[in-house]
C-alpha cells in the first residue's frame, strides 16, 4: 500500500511511485529548496568536414542510438499544426522500439494519432504541460501508461530538464528554418512560428539533438535561436507542420458582453492596485477576457502617458500593436500566437525571444515571471482557498494545460484571475477545485461578473482597494451565488488509480489526477 | 623526478604536476577523445522581490563566499582599457584572501598592477590566452606561481570551462551596460565594446556570477548578451574601463611595402587554392599583413561577383565595410576591434555575436572555426615542421597570445601563415620554434616575401598550386635564406623550471614554457 501524505494545499500525495521513485509533496510556493543539479550534457566532439545532414528521421534516430526505455522530447510551437510528433513516433514504432517516454512541451488534439502507440506499449510515459482532445480523454479514462503522466508548467519543464530530473536522450527540434550545420531559427520558411522558447532547454540538455526542417537555408542561419553547437543531426522532411494550425489568429477583442464586463472590472482592480505606473510590466494569459483586459489597460496608458517596461509570455498581435505604439518598451516572447507576432519578432529588435527557462524557471538565478507586476490569468475552476484548476474539467478529464499559470501567479506582484461565475451549468467558483494547478497563496484577486474577491492573505491589497473606492466581496459569497444558479456541482467519479501527477514548478507534487469512470 | 614523455610534436611534457594532477601530452590535432564532462552548475533559487543590486565589489565578493583557493574569471573585451581585473584583485588582497587562481580570457600590459599580488601570494595561479608587457616578463623570468600558467586558445578556454576542467567559483563580468537584474549587453554605455563572446562560458558555468557595470539601464536590457538567469549580483562601479584602451582602431591597411608584398602573395595562394567561390568563408588574424590580405581578396570578390557566407573572429571596420558592400552575408563576432564594428553589431542583424565556445570549442557539437574555408594567420616563429609559435619571443619570454590560432588552423580548409622571413635580426622561419602553439599538421601554407612554402602533407594543395601556375619553395630553403641574413638564432637560456603549460585546444599539453635566465 502506497503511503500518502497531505501536502500544503491539502491534497493526498503518494510518497513513492513504482518506476518513478520518491515524490516530494508540495510545501508552499517558495518553501522547497532545490537539491544539487545532476544534469551532465554528453561530451561532444566534432571534426571539420563531418556532415550533420541525415537522409531520414529513421537514420537520425538510429545514429542517436534510439533504444527501448529512452526519453524523446518535442516542443509545441507548431501547436495544432504539428505533424512532427506523430511522424517521429510512427517511425519509432516501425523500428520496433518500445517503452518510450515522450516529453513534449504540450500535446494538442492532433496528437490523438499517438493513441495506438500508447495502446501498443511504444509510448509508456508522458511528460507535458497539457493534453487536449481525444488523446486526453483516453488517457484520463484508461490507465494505459506504465507511470503516471507528469504535468509540468512552462517554468517547471525547463527546471526539470536543466536540473537533470528529466533526462532527454533525444530532443527533436521542429525547425521552421535550419542550415545544414544545425543553426535554427523560427522566423523563416513556410512554417515560421516565431519564438522557439520552449525548445531551448531541450537542445541544451539532451544527449542528442535532432533538427527536422522543411526549409533548409544557407549557412549560417541568421538569426540563430538554437545554435549548431547543440545539434547532432539535421534532417529535411516535408510536411512537419501545417501553417493553418500553427497560427491561432485569435487577436480580436471578445464581443461577448459578459467577458467584456469582467475585463472592465479586472482593469478597475488593476488600476486600484496602484501598480500601473511608468515601467510597469504586464502579462495576460489566454482566454476570452484576458485580451480585453489589455484593451482597457491600453486606454488608460494612452490617457495617462504611461509606458510599460515589458509585456511577456505568449505574444499576440495586440501586444505587438502596443509595442509599436510605444506603450511597452519591449516584448519578451516564449511563443508567438499569430502572424503579426511572428512578423514582429523577425523585424523588431525590441521584441525579444526568451527561452522557457528565462521565462519562468524558479531554479535559475531569476526568471522574467519573477519580474512581473500584473498578471491576468484564467481559470477552469477556482475554489474558496483561491486554488486554481486549469488542467481538468469538472468531470475530471484532462482538457487543458498548466502553461505558465503557476509560474506567473507566483512571480507577479498582482495575480488576478478573470472568470465567469459559471459556464453553462457548471460553476467556476467552487468549494474545492477538481485539480490544483496553482496554489491559492499565489492568487491575489478573483474578478467575476458578480464582483471582485481578494485573497484574505492580501490585507494590503484589500486596504488599497478600499482606499481607491473599489468594492469587493468575499469569495464564499461568489461561490454561493454560483451554486444558487447551478446547484452543488457533482464530483467526478474516479478510481484510486493515479493516472497523472501535477508537478508544481519547483518539482514537488501539488496534486494527482485519478482515472475517471465515465 | 617528474616523468617526461615526448608528445606528437616532439616536445618533452611532464606527465604530472604537483597541485595540478596528471597531464595528457598532445597526440595530434584530432587524436584525443574527450572524457566525460564534469561541469555541474550550482542549483540556483530566486524568489520574487529579491534584489541583486550590491553596493560594492567587496560586498558582492563576500556574498559569493570568496575564500582562499578559489578561481576567479574575467574577460578581456576591455583589452588594454581594462581596469576591472586590477580593481577586483586589489579588493581581494584588501580582504586578506590568498591563493587565488585568476582565469582571464587574456591579460594585457595594463595588468602589470597585479605583480604585487602575485609576489604576495594573493594570486598563485593564472589561466589565460596570453600575457603582454612587464607582467609577462616577470612571470617568464621568475618562478612566482604555485602551479604553472596555463595558456589556452580561445576555443580551448570554453572547452575547459564547459567540461569542468576549469571550475570557476566567481565569474566577474565587466558589463558596458546592465540592468538591475543582471541582463547585460556590450553595445551601450561609455565603455561599449560590442560582442561579449569570451564572457559567455564564464557566466554560464561559474558557481557565482557578478556583473560590474558603470552604466545601469532600465529593465529589461535590450538586446541581452548575458541573461539574468546566470547572474547573482550586480554592482555599479565607476572607472571599470577606458574607452581609449578598449578600441584598437587599427583598421587601416598597412603601408609597409614588405607586408603588402606578403599579402599580395598570400592572396595569390588563396585564389590558387580554388576555395574562393560563392559562399566561401574567411577569417584573418591580427598582424600587419592580415588586413591587407582581406584588401586584395576584396578586389577579387568584387571583380568576380563573389559573395561569401561569413567572416568570423575578432571583427574590425574593414570587415564591416565588406558586409555592408554585400561581399559577406554575415559576420560572426567574438570580439569587436573598433568603433565601426561596435556600431555595426548594435545595428546590423547580420552582424552576429558568437560565444567563444560557438566560435572555436572543439568539444561542442560543432564550432564556427570548423566551418572556415580560408584562415590567414600570423606567426612569431614558424619552423620547418610548420609548427607555429605566437606566445613567446625567441628569447623565451611570453609576449603574445594563443588566441584562436590553433583553433582556426585546425578547423579551416586552408590555414595560411603570413610572415616575413625575419624581423630585425631575428629569423621567423627557424629549425625549431621556441614554443609550439599550433602543430605543423594544421598549417597548410607559409607565405613570406621570399616565397610560398606548402606543407608536404598537403600534396593535393601542391598539385593545385602547380596547376594554377603558383610557384612554391621548400620551407627549408626559406629557413636557410633567413639564416643567411640573421645567422643561426641563439636559443633562449632557460632553467628546468616549467613556468607555463601550453594547452592544446583539446586539453592536452602541446608544449611547456621554462623559466628564462635573462
């Protein structure tokens, strides 16, 4: 019988998992001291004249000594236009290799093509920020893997890689453009995706790094996002990405009146916090209200002649407009969300690429997330302890991604969640979230269409809001109001089987995900 | 009695040195397989709100836990305008700390102020690419250090650091511009030096990294050459550099008729090699004839409409002109030599900064030096085996720097040494060089004012030259011709005491430097 202990957010965490080893339960956002690093890159050796060009993905995998039990990493800048993970894993299966752990920075619904490889035992472990679509449903309702899925934040992933917790045998880099010697950038070619921020830790720390591109450019690539010094092999392959799926295009402001209302209230709260001053910094996550918050903030900045120091995270055209208007001095970009952002990072030196470690890793000497003033976050659920779930639906099934949620919440001076009280018949503000991704201690404010609730721990903020005439409510009131409409939410029916571990950014376990009985 | 063995260039190398451990004698340019890497960076941990600003250099050193026996690293982009090494070591001495190894990327004559710290036992070890001036003379003629000086090439230094052979306790980064969180660039401020290529391995691998700047800029610095993720402390201090000494300004073509003659002959040899084609790559070292070679090459490229892929190394205004004229597509820059180069790297995205590891480390997955077609090198001495000395004078006293000499010679398709037959009464072409820095196997051609000699191992090149009507002579003839004018050179008078080890780029020992009796 596995020993379980309650962690700092009250979740029962197994202290050991077979095939994985001992786990450290979450102790608090900054309570866990990192252990010694045990990442050691392979000694490399290059002789002049040695070519890195390889005919096929298979040949490259063979050159890397692909074998049962290895870990292969991928990055998700091609998003739902990514064909590379499927292509590579088809090849791995065809080679008769089994027991592979895949460590993509995220999985999309297009990766449902991996399901047969999971069922057949080619893939037996998954480490990712999120999973969507049918593959997420299958993994949530069947216990198919040898060890639980590890869900990591965008800062937690490079922490794991750079510390050696995750040892990558082969990093696969999907390269919009690359030269024959392995210099890569994301701003040229038919699959240009802009920033390659998530791929940098992989290339840096993997034993072997394989670049796969459909756009071979003359040596030397310029600019260089991933340098030749980290790359073993270069493969040219058609069809690695679909530009339609790479670009999300969602840079228009929502027209949903409730989302606009929430955004307006969020903007009022942000202004009442007093943080919007010269050189302030800002990030907004995805979701209907987030972009609208930027919209309202923009008006205020214009009217008051305020210029921010940086906006960060995934970057879209709206933020590019603000950069070009002079409302932010720089953009720090881990992932471009649309064509305008890609165009901007190609041309504008003040639009800077950042690695995921630079963005959010808590165990380097200081990440950008720790420099944030204002962070606007979404939530699938938020509970009366301010704990946030963005990974599972209230039915317990994985449907989202951890992303930079817990990283930016922990790092920013004001972490503000914008969410409606309920969606359809599901309450968003609940007694206990299904799965904790971000601990309540990191969330300062919840903004809903029915009012603004402040985390009781932030008495300073409550005082500030009162001084500035901003009315607040207790989060319990919001929860009760939601329940009046939707009724008490039903808990998902789960078994005892742990199919997923939600790792906090520091490597401790903040929650488990159990197998759902549909 | 220390055991000595003859290495692959016939030099007697001790197999063990007390306080240093076992040495591996040089086996050939690509004969030594690297061992496992043992560099493990310190686990770091940053909390939001933690400041890195530190009042004084002393406070920063104390925060880093400076103690007897540690290794401190520096970079030499401020060249002979560098006051930082002296300032820091004065502070170390004032703190009563002893037995420090300094690992600057190079030492200049301005660092003669370190001599008292060497005599008093504050500095007991030195690892550097070169040493010039009075400090070089003192170190060559007195056996003052606990262990011999280690001379490393620009590629060998990051190899040593990244592999863990050199463990840096505290890296000191002299920053032309930095923000309060440690993002550094070299293109702003009164001491702008352009590329910070030599400092990057230090910041990446050191246990602690301290940034010292006289030009604090708003967060975030843009561009960023050394990121906040690597930096522990930031100190603002006046007078760290002198712009007069930082910029060398030597970008005019020589008017010395003999140097021009040699350059013209070198250009003929380069063209006769057949390597000057579309997309060819080029580097020239420092020295009177090198820049003139670029000048002659430029005419040929214009007339034949040839566009090169890149020029690399230390970059000067002449190469910037060629970039802007479209004669090279990119510049890859480890160190800017003049204001024009600094201005160019600030503004022109095709003028790329490269780390020293990217430039020349033989033990990453492929450096730029290994992509070079044509490399023009200088020599203090070259012998009939084509071995080259650039570190000691023929009197045995250290007076130069290893630089990228052996890296680019080994990596390029055509490594061509340009040198006069003699300088004053000293022959340059000799029976045996005083100190081997670059093994003869890496040198393809010697061009002097009295003729062109081809390394007998390059029969292909000899044939090519003959086909293209380029006359050659035997290197022995050149040596004899030199000796007819100068007489047989006298050997320096040295003791048995080894005061320096010349490390080949791969970590093996290619030669020793013995104490000179003046």
